[in-house]
């Protein structure tokens, strides 16, 4: 198929845009994935050549792509070039001649075919990319049989190149992998081979019609027949490829090649003439008639008449015999011709029978071979299907195991979370019960105090009535009232203090979580102080009541005494009674005023109790708002910390890929392994802290997340820097690339871990789903660090001091003891050197010698003390760190540190 564009049509083309789109389409068509180049990308390149009537940008864009770096990219690039040469503007083939040297630099099988195709178009520029016969006839106006013969020969050579390349493609098919990229290379081959086949068929018929030289064209017919059978097999194999049949319609050719001697395939060939004609025998010449001697003269006329009569009869007999002989010879000739014709018919029938038998045998062999090929293909397909089924079963089994493990893990996580939630519910229920108990106790205490207060008022009233007649009782009552007023003022001060605390709490509601907690604590302290004050006031009131009861008893007694005295005095002092009555009336009025004030205070206290519930609800609402705002701020802080961790790891990745950074050149494999262990531990610690934050919510310690993020990102950056420093130990580039790839993968998984935990990504998820995100990403990071650890371990020395037999703790103690013994031996040797005789040395030399020995002795003594301290520190570390495990288990757990 070819693209037909109207040359007179105009299109609005943005040159800069189309150039950029062409570069993008070329890059996508030559991607590194082992898949077929997408039709839309290749189609865009083809349309570009028709729009611009040029392929220069296409060739330039193809050359700048890094296609030589990967075999898949190279193969896809050549497939794209082939399609553009076929369906692009005819100028593409002409301009492609200048890029043959670039094609020769590519080491691929398709490159040879493309060179042959371009070479053919260079010799025959009248052909288009798909070898269409009608367009060739319209361009080629001459009719030279020699040139036609050469053209057909070149086309058949190119057809052989296509056949060789398609066999190469089929030989590289793999049953266990995806062959989509290889199959896509067959699409242009099928189209081009079918175009060449139709062109050769039409041109051979035209050659036979024009020249009529069948013997001269016999080599072309034989080669055409062989190519026909190869194409039949090629198209049959292509029709079995499901992916290829979904892209194009595979042509179907008959088993036998078409008749090239006829004008049309449907018209039958004429029968052949007989090989030889029947040869007729020549007619025999007439025999010589003997003339008799003349008779004598006498009786001349009678004799002459008789003689003439005899001659006539003899002539008639001769003619009769001659006619009979001619008839007999003609009959023999006809019989001989009939026998020859029958023999020729029999020979022709025998030849036709033999030819039919040979044709049937050939067809049977071809059918047998085709059936055998079909059975082989079915066997291969069945085997491939079996392998795919086995692979799919293995994948299903592996997937089932993974799902079972995930299900078990989910069940365990769900049970743990359910248990933690149950614990939280029980704790909250206990808190609710505690607060309910406290509230009931406070309500009971308040009612009790109120009742006692009312009783006290009643008692006070009765006391006032009883003590109205005594000035001393009045003084005591006034003192009692002053004390009550003082207590009420103190209670009002405490109420104002509580109101001030509530107002202060409302004022700082917009603060952060710590201020809210502080206000809560202050509120609880204020409430406790109020409760303590109420309890203290209750106890004081009880003490006052007991005191007042005792005083009332005393007052009653004194009142009785005073009454008796008054009775005695009243008789003597009648005038004083009126004054006393007036004083009593004034005191009664004051008592009524005090009573009304006390009742008003009680009413205010009752209103305060009623409004306390509304205030608590408003306070709870404000506290909830403060908590929500605090949680939002905490989430923003955590997102910022996670982003800083991502930035730090990204900077480390940039330094890892940068050629200007050589990494830590002092890093050793053991040190890098310790850094990897630190990164693994920090990742686990960070996951635990974040899970605690998810489980506890606002009550969690978010400072732990900030600390673990900083440690985790820093340890990951240290791992990248130190891993790059280990490249100097790599023996080849492959190991170095593996080490760099593993380090990069661990860092990328860390960045993915941090990004997955940002609040806007976790928004809308349940706590269990959030925990699953943390666990899965942590597992991925640990797996990548483990892979990196295995690669780094290959750089470490294989010998180990701990490989010997024996208890590890004893080995460590023995090594430390050996070091201490060596130091002691060195100290003894230095002491012996100091005691050696010094005859023959000057004072200056002895002073230098003594200085050196004293410095050496001081150094060895310090080393001995250091070893003793190290031994003690070692024992303390093992004692404090091993827990319930043995010394040997602790040393094995920390084997790198032990070495």
C-alpha cells in the first residue's frame, strides 16, 4: 500500500512544531523496550516526508539517536527506516542513497537487506518503495526486452535477499519470550515481497507476449517457480503468527505457480501440435506399354481397327490396374497414417498419464511436506503453549504463595491492630468511668455541702432567734457572720481564679499542641485546687459546725443564765428593755439582709453549675478545633521533613551519578557494610516511629519521626558516597555497574518510601492501609539494601579471624589477653634495656638514651592501660547489650564489630 497525496493541496505546517514532533516520534519509535515500533510513530515519520517533500530531517533525527548502544534500539530503528523507505515520499529513497555509509556502520542482518534495496533503487530509480507495476509502466515508456530481462533478474536477486532475511528472523524466534519486535520486521518484508512477486509475474507475461522466446526465458521461469514455492512457505509461516495477522492481511498464493505463457491466469493453454506428420508414399510412375509390331499391309483397316480396339482395351485395363493400385496404395497410406496417429495418440496419452502421475506424486509430496510442516508448526505451537502454561502455572503458584503470605501478614496486622484498638477502647472506657465516678462524687459532695449549708442556715437562724436577747450572743453571731463572709469571699476568689484559668485557656486555644497540653494540665490543676478547696471548705465547715454546736450549747447555757439575770435585771431596769428591743430589731433586720445575700449567692452557685455543662461542651469544641489545627500543622511539618529527606537523598544520587565526585576513597568494604546495616536499622526505626504516629494520632511523639527521617536520609546518603568509593576495588566494569545500580536502586526506593508517606498521598486511607504502605515500602528498602550488601560483601576479604573453632567470647578474651601480654613483654624488654651497662657512652648520649627509653616505657604503659580499659569496656558492652542471650550469641550477632 502506498500513500497518495494531492500535490496541489496546501497545508498549514508549523516547521518548528513538526521538527520537534518528528524528533519525539523517532525517539519513541526507537525506544529501548523490546516491543514493535508503534504504527502511529512510524506513520508520523512517513507523513512528515510527504508534507515537506524531504527526508533530511528524518535521517538527521535518526542519526542523533543512541541506537548503537542497544541491539533492540538498532533493530527498531532499521525497521522504521525500512517502512519510511517503502511508504514515504519518493524523495526518501533518493536521499537515502547518501546515507548508505551510515547504514554500513550498523552491525545488523537487516542492514544488508537495506543496502541491497537502496542499491537496487539506485540502479532503477523508476521504482517506488513498494514496487507497484502500474506506476512503473507510467514512468517507463521504453520497451526494451534486454533491459526488462536485467530488471527481472535484479528483482529476483532482491527477492532472494528478502527470503534470506526472513529465514534469519524466524531462526531467532524464542519460545519463552515475546517475539513482537521480531515479528514487526516481517510486516514490510511481506508487503515488499508480494509487490515484487506481482511485478515479476506481470513483467514475465509481458516479455513472453512481446518476444515469444520461451527458451530464452526458461532460466527466469525456473527461478520464478522456485521463488514462488518459497513465498508460499513464507506466507504460510506468517499466517500462523497471530500478532502478524492482526497487523496486515497475509497474501495467499496457489500451490502451483501461474502460467506465464498466457495473457491471463484464468485462460487455459493451447494444446500442442503432433510431434511428427504422416509421410505419404509417392505415386508409382506408370509402366511402359509395349507397342506391337505392325501387321502386314493387307487387311490394314481391319487390322488397324482391331489393333486400336485392343489398345483401347489394354489402355482401359492398364488404367484400371493403375487406379486399383493407386486406391490400394492410398488405402495402405491411410492405414499407415491411422496407425501412426494412433501410435502418436497412445504415446501422448502415455506421456500425459506419466506427467499426471508425476504431477500427482509431486502434489502429494508437497501436500505431505506441507502437512508435515503444519504438524511441526502445531507441535512447536503446542510445545510453546505447554511451556507458556507451565510458566503461567509457576507464576500463579508464586502469586498464590505471595497472596497467602500477604493474607497471613494482613491477618496478623489486623489482629494486632484490633488488639491495640481494644486496649485503647478499654483505656478510654476506664477513663470515662473514672471521670463519671469523679463527677458523681463531686455532685454528691456538692449536694451534701448544700444540704449542710441549708442546715447551717437554719441552725444559724435558730441561734439568732435564741441569742437575740443577749449582747454577747450578738457579738458571737457577728463574728460568725464575718467569718462566713470571709469564706464566701475566698470562695469567690477561687471561682474568679477558675474563671481566669478558663479565660486564659480560651485565649491560648489557637496555640500549638504543647500549649494545649499545658492548658489542660493547668485546667486539671485548677480543678484539683477547686476540688481540694471545696473539700477543705467542707472540712472547715464541718469543724465550724461542730465548733458552732459547742458554742451554741455554751450560748444556750449562758443564755439561760443571762435570761435569769435579765429577768432579775428587768425588774430593776425597765427602761433598758426598750433599748434592747430596738437593738434586737436592728439585728433582726441585718440578719434578714444577710440571709437574702446568702440565698442570692446560692442561686448564683446553682446557675454556675447549670452553665458549667455548656462551658464544658464549648471547651471541648474549641479543644477539638485546636487539635485539628495542631494535627494539620504537624502533618505539614512531617511533610516538610520528608521533603528535606527526599532532597538529601536526591543530592546524594546526583553526586553518585556525577563524574566530578569520586565518593569516599577511604571507605573499606567492612565500613560500607556497617553503613548498610545502619541504614537498615534506621529504616526499621523510621517505619516503627511512623506506624506509632499512625496508631496514636495526635497523642504520638512526632519529634521521633523528625529524628528518624534525618537519620535515615543521612545514612542512605552515606551508603551512596561510600559505595561509590568502593569502585576502586572493582576488577571489571560489570561489577562496578552492578554496585552502582544496586546503590541507586536502594536510594530510589528510599525516595519512593518518603514520597509515599506524605500526607496528601495518605489522605483518605484507613489506618490499616496506611500501615500497609509503610510496611511494604520498608520491605522494599530493606530488600534493596540486602542486595547491595551482597554485592559489597563480594569486595570484602574472604579470610576471617573468627573462622576458628571455639567459643567466640573465649577467642575475644584470649586475643585481648595476648595483646596485653605482648605489651607487658615489650615493657619488660624496655626495662632490661634501661638496666644494661652504660660504659663507653657519654653523658649526653646517656641522657638521650634515657629519654627515648622513658618515652617508650610511658607509651607502652599507656597502651597497657588502654587495653585494660578496652577489656573492661568490652565486658561492659557485652554484659549490658546481650540481655538474656549468651556471650557467644552476642558476638555472633555483632560479628563485624567482633572482627
